[in-house]
């Protein structure tokens, strides 16, 4: 696209189906957005 | 919902519900704003032509091409994506949760007397005390028993000052190591310390057993020593900095964070970060705004906000400069993994306090997190009987971003998951409230963090090292990479 460049980001809608495994750490003051996914 | 902003020469559009981040030119920036405002399609091109009348390169065809790009991204669900998650948020009460992490308050006492301490100089508005090995041992057993099939278990030695009970810390790690294999667990220990009690033995132990350490330092000597004083009123900087440097050098690349607090007295906090980086040699940095009673002399004010915003932008630009120079630093709140970050469940449910994460007092009482300790209304139970206040636990289960009316129209809601329940309680009297000052700071930090990602994607000096940010063109979108 000439006018818009889209960064590679995790698809939130798809993560409804492939997320939620709960392997990630709790995240306190990394924070939520900084949290790496630890899905096996 | 979208959010548009300009920073460091980039035009950035964040699509809230898809998680997409777009870098756009001026024409697309204006066109997206018109679409977002509900401008009738037939009116958009004439309005843009009028605005760009002095730019002959912007033609009717160019505008139509731009609008086609917007239509394509909208059809792909990457722009103006709808909120499809709200119905999931309220299933949370019935979801199964396991305990993932404990904050062990091994010492409710401290060898410093920092005036801004949320823990009231380590005693949490109660009695001083040290955790016994037996209580700590029971806490670790409680964690194993309530962690389900989860393999990694996080335990933080906290206080007060945990090194005032170092012998028990050592005994608890030894106990955990002796039982973790038989339970198919891996304990990941962390230590949060003010540095006063660091010895060669502590360094050797921490670097062997702790996968991360948090070292409290506020930056420049005069800044640190304004609040971080001992009981006699003497500043701590000269005593702790050499110990921190020795510990970090000995860690050999293992995780650590220099964790500072800034107040109304040092709104120019980047100077403290740069002091730690350039003068002291630390590269893993965190600097947090003080949370204290409004009206106290150190409290940040509304008038401070423009300066804070400038500081966060200055920091982001300087981090890009350092990265180009091959000497990067890490700032805790600018760590984002856009391609492999948290799923939407995590982004809705938040930090895990009260359900996946609990704090344990020296006497074995359980609280939703370290910031609730000392408030009897928030006692969950104890490590012998487990969680007995199940109503409170369920309240925290439901304490997600959709439970906070104040978050409804916020573009950053899936980056913060509704924010800190303790800060909300202290600011509004309700864990479902919103600590608005913290929100303003948070949104600025996320804008800066995203700008860094855009720069790393587009700047030719940085992009080769960040191929993960480049979009996969015409990949067919099979979903295999998900």
C-alpha cells in the first residue's frame, strides 16, 4: 500500500481461538502489553 | 475504535480491537480521521482536495487510492475493527484459574526510611515482623497445591527489605529446589531490594538462584537521597551504588532492573535514567511515577503532566539514538512485543491479582497483592486454610477492563487491561474505579513505545534488526503463523 504501512502484530480476534492457555506470567507498577506469550 | 497521533515525525494509527498498528502518510492520516468522524463518503474526497489544494501531487486518483487502502484494511479487520470481546469478559467468574505467583513478604521491617514508601517504611501500617521458615515453607506448598499443571511458578522475595531475613530466603529456595522436580515444577525466584544488605554472599546466591532482581535506586545522588534515607536520616546512594554495580557485573547478563521512583521534585526524570545509564553503567531501567496522597509535597500534579509527556518522548527518541549507536538501553514500559505479545484473554483480564497472584504476609495471611497488604478488608485467607474469602476472590476475577466504566472509551484499554486495582482503590475507593492520573501517564508511555516500534520498522538504520515487525505481504492469511 502506498499510503499505509501496517506493522506485523498479533491478531487479537484470532487469539480468541488460540489464546487463553494461561502459561504467561502475572504482570504487575512486565505490564500487560509487555507480557510475552509463553504458549508452549 | 482507533487512536491517531503524531510523534517524532511519524503518523501513527492504532486499531484498538484488532491490535493493528499502522504508519501512514499525511493524506491517509487525514482520510482516516474523516472516516472515523463519520463523514459521508461522497464528502471525503472534496474535503481532502480542498485541504491539499497547494499540493499538486495529491490528485483525485491519489485520494481514491488512499480510500481504497482504508477499505481494504477495514475489510481485513485491521482498521475500525469491532469489539467482539465484551461477551467473553463476563465468563471470567466461571473460568478456572490457578495460582501462578506469590509475593513473599519475608520481612515487614526495613533498614531504610523512605518517606514515599507505600508500605509505610516496610511495616504496612501494622506490626514489624519476619517470616519464619515454617510459614514460608507452607506458602510454597500452598503454591504447588494450587498451581494445577502449571510448570513455572514465580516467587518474589519482598518486604519491607527481604535481605533483613536473608537466612529464611536461602532456606526457602533450598526447600523449593528439593521438591520442585517431584512435582514437575520450576520455581523462578526474584528479589526486590534496597541494596543496603547486599554482601558477596547475597550476590553469589542471587546470581545463582534468582532469575531476576529489582534494585531500588532513584537516579542522581541528590534525587535518591532526598527520600531514600536510613533511620538516622542519611542518604543511601553512596552505600548502595557500588553494591548494585558489583551485583550487576557478577550477574553475567542475567535479568535485573534498576527501579526508581520519580516525584514532583524530579519531573526531569530522564536525567536520572541517563545518569544510571551513562555514569553508572546500568542498561535495564525502570522509573515509576510516585503514587501518594494528593496534596503531599512529593505528589505529581496536573501541571507536571506536560513536562512528563515531554520527558517520555525525549526518552523514546534517545533510546532510538542509542540503539543506532549500538549501545541500547531498556526501559521497562517501552518493552512491547507486537507480533508475539499477549492474547486477548490476557489483555482483558489484567495483572492476575487476587486470583493468579497473591501476597503472603510474615504471618501467612493472603492478600490480592502486595499493595493490599495491611488492609483487613482485603484479606483473602491464609496459607494453611487457603482462600476462605471466595467472594473477594470472585470480585477480583471479574475485575477486568470491561468491569470499569471509566475504561469504556479509552483507546489503550487492551494495553493496560483496566490498570492497577490497588491504585484504583486508593484513588477512588473502589477497585473498579480508574486512577485517571495514572491513565494519562500510561497512555503517553504506550504512544512512545509504539512510536519506537514504528521507527524500528521504518527507519532504514534500524529495520534490518527488526524483521519481525515487517508485515508479511500477500501471505494469504492462512493463520498458520498464529
